[in-house]
C-alpha cells in the first residue's frame, strides 16, 4: 500500500464513503484534532507510569480511532435510505463513557479534594496530560461545531467531554503518584 495517493494535491481529501471535501473542512479539522490527541495519548503512554494507566490509554487510543472514523464519515453515505447502515462504522458505547467515569471516580478516591484550580505542570508527564486535555477540549469544540452543521451521534460528543475530564483527573493522579508539586491557582491581588 502506497502512503501517497496524489489525490489530495489540489487541496481536497476523501471522507469515508468517498465524498471529497476541502482539507480545511470542519469535518477534517475535527478528526485531524482527534488524531493529534491520539498522538499525545501515545506520548503519555510512553512515560514511566503504572501499567494500569498504560493499558487504559491503549484502550482510549482505540476508542479515539473509532471517534476519528465516525467524524471522517460522510453521514449521507453511512446510511441507506431504508435506515440500514451502508458502511460498517464502529460506535462509541455508553460503556466506553462509563469506563472513563469509573476510572475518574477510582482516582478521585485517593486524591485530596480540589479547592482551587491547579496550574498545569509540576512534572513532564503531568504536563503531557494537560496538553492532551487541551487538545481534547479543542477536538470537542470542533466536533460540537460540526454537530451544528451535520448531526453526530451523542455518545461521540459525550466521550470527548468525559475524556478531557479524565485527562485532568489523570494529571492530578500522576502528580500524586510522582510526588510532584500541585500548584493551586490563587489569583494575584493587585
């Protein structure tokens, strides 16, 4: 399989289903940002962290490929006129969302309560989590903007929302595990 096809040389790309759109289309921005997020998830996974988190991050990366496939699919080509699916696109399930919620609840059990916002940083691994969280929020903003134009199944949007929350809690948990300093944001008085 060749990586280069030359079909995008004029500034367009094909969605899953064959529809060609400009490379700057909101749908491309959406799944491109999910791809960027997936790369940051790999960077977090490459850190010296507990195997449980590494395994969960692999699962999340798999789910992000699913989110990307959903976002990369022309909704008109995905379903036949009789309502049956034409393309075999995986879905984000309620269980996928609940798993993130369960993991956040488990981490929060051992963390001190939050009394302030926290400044990103304290350890390189924690900083990677915060970067991924910000990229996830951007992916969510783009996906909700796309949803205003072409409806996206709600679980996809919910998953991105929960994932950004998960990444914040993971950053706090890794701060705790790594014995890094969590700096509370207390606004300076002028």
